[in-house]
């Protein structure tokens, strides 16, 4: 993930919800209008969260 973040400038874009129930800011990490999270999903390093209860990773 760090090489992806260090590859150049990125922006933190607010989501529909500003904070989660613990007070953490919720943001999309984007570069040139493209989501870096989507890059991780395409590479198989992450999966999409569809809401609700999280399913196990393994």
C-alpha cells in the first residue's frame, strides 16, 4: 500500500458519511479522480465492502 500512496499526490475525498460511530473520519483516497481502494480491489489485495456485517477475510 505504501508504494501506491508514495507514487504521487493524492486527495482525501469525503464520503456520504463524514465520521463513523467511533468518530473516525471516512474518506476516499483518490489520485487523478481514481480510487486507490479500487486499485487494491483489482489487485486482489482488498475487497469491496457492501455494508452490513463484515464477512471473514480468509
